[in-house]
C-alpha cells in the first residue's frame, strides 16, 4: 500500500483521517499539480541514468584492460584510445549532469513529503496535539512547502545559481534563467 492509497475499510481509521486524506490528496494533486509524483518519477529516471552511465564506464574500463593483453593486433591501440575517450566523455557528462546528487535529492524530497502526509492523515507527531483541523492542515501545508523550498535550494546550489528569497523557480538577476523542474 502506498502513501496515496485510501485507508482500507477493514482498518479502524483515526479520527478525521478520511477528511485529512481527502484534503492532502487535493493539495498534492491540485495545489502542487502532482509535484510529489513528478519528484518520484524523476528520481527513478535519474537513478537509472546514473547507473547506466556508471555501468558503461566500468564496462569500457574492463574492455580496455582486456584489449591491452591483445597488444599484437594493429587495431588494439585504436580501440583502447577509443574506449579511453568514451570513458572520459561518459564520466565527464555524468559529473556535469550530477545524476547521483540530483536523484537522491529528489528521492529524499518525495519520501519526506510522503512521510509528512502519513503523519498528517494519522494525526501523529506534531499533528497529534492539533484540535483544530484548519491549524493541522496549515501546519501540513507549511511542512510540505518547507520540504519543497529546501529541495529547491539544493537544486539551485547544484546549478550554481542563486534563487530569489521566497521565489521558488525565480532566479536572481545575472544568475541564469529558468528552472529545471515544475515550480
């Protein structure tokens, strides 16, 4: 069962859980326009790319070592040079695109949002003391927005750009243009 599945009928739900689940679903799907799902999908894509590039580098390095023992054939130095250049390009691109850093950042943001949703829906942690549903919902929204703001700070830091205070997706003058993901 994922964090977005409705509460099963045969399990006793905490008070207000059904209403909170509906509010949380509306917030994620309408207000955030599916951003949590985007983070989760994008993290998976970037993890796959990172692992694919890493495996290609390892394979090319292994092939280089294997070819070096076949040193008598005239095409071996050309193949070794080609593989070496391929390794440099692949590893260079992997470092420039920062797949490893970005996918883990996206996955952490996605998982933190899922956790916050579970806490809110079940009235746990800081939501336990909330008697007023509106206050609990506003605490939930603020927590999710805080998670998004933290992740966006990491994103802009990785891009070498400086975001404007309170302006998710906006960039300070002279620092670059546009964001690489939905705001």
